[in-house]
């Protein structure tokens, strides 16, 4: 997981409560054949959205893993596959066909692969694969994005950071997905009083949008180390000033969580300098 160094994207970073214990030696593990199912039979509808690039390959493997896990636990998954992104643009002329959104809305879960590619980079905005991604976020109301960033011991030497900096990093970033500059109105293109082309976007958050993502972050923090860092640009942007005000006011509902605030440009530096501090 990475935090985007963009002052207009609000994120809340969380620290882990505990380190996971190392896996048991292979000799101590129970063989797969010994697994016993105790869960009642259940069924779930899952919409697969392979998307573009590596997406189809990733989703195909994820489907196999989910099917095996379901079989072991007595859970049935019923899959249907739909097009989205560049693949949908090529087939239907839009990045998110109505039938794809309808299928996702009617499902218990959605598995999304990857969206976009060089092939569609020069498309008009409404025909870009990424537009479909924003549309499905809004259509499903998925306002909270949980992105874990953990450095596995086996891969610590592959990091560009020094081992002592990267070792043991375990962060959860909670990112707001359906408000702010990506969805604010007005937006578009125009002309200024000199006749020059302009492009404009609006950064706007309502109190309810801030409150709901903040509560998600506090609840996640309770399951980890009890620390929450809210990232904003409250020294410059009014939207961030409201963001910080609302986050601070909600802290009283979670007295067991240690809340701190950080400006996004400093946060970007601190994640590289000392990522374990949050």
C-alpha cells in the first residue's frame, strides 16, 4: 500500500496492534486432507471483473483460491464474469456497461483485477478505463479503501529502503474513495478572461462523508495497535480544515485510540524516513 503524496486525497494511516507469529514449521502443519468443515452450507454470488492488463490472470487465480477455500469451509461461490475498463470500451464503447454495474450491485462480492493501459491513454475522458473505476465506486457506494502495507521478512532485502527502516513495517491506509476532488463539482474545461484554455476541479467534502470514513478508520485502529494518523493539508485547504475539525471531534467517541495529524507532504517524507513511527 502506498499513500499518495497528493494534498487533495485524504488518508488515515493505522499501526498494527501486534506482530503476526512466524508460521509453524512445515512438519507441524496439518495436511490439507485433515481439514474438517464446521460451517453451515452457504452460497454467495460473486461478480468477477478481470479488467485489463494483468487483471484477467490475477482474477483467474483468485477465483481458484476462493473456490478451494469455499470447498474446505462448506461455502458455495457462484461466479459470473463481466467486462469493465478498456476491455469494455473495446467491446461496448463504454468503460462500465450498465449490465456490469447491475451485476455488481446484485452480488454479494466483487473481485476486480486491473484497469487501464497504454492502449486507451489518449481516449477522451468519458472513454478512459479509469472513468469506469470511478463510476463503479460511486455506483456501489464503496467509500472506504483499506490498503495494507507490510514488509515480509523474506522480501525485506528487496526494498530500496535500508533494512533497518523497512523491516517490520506494517501499516494500514484507509483512503476515502467517493468524495473530494475526484467527484467534486463543478469540473471540466473552459477559458479564462485572456482566452486561455483552463481545466478545473473542485475539492469538496461534506461532514457526513468525513465522519463515515473516520469511523471506519477508528474501528480498524481498534483491531491493530490503537494508533491513528490523519493525513491532510489543513494549513492551506478549507476542505482539509473541515476534515481535521471533524476527525478531531470524533476522537472523543474513541478514547482508547491515540489520534495524531500530519500534513500530506510531511507524511510522504515520514513514510520513507521512518515508516514504523505511525
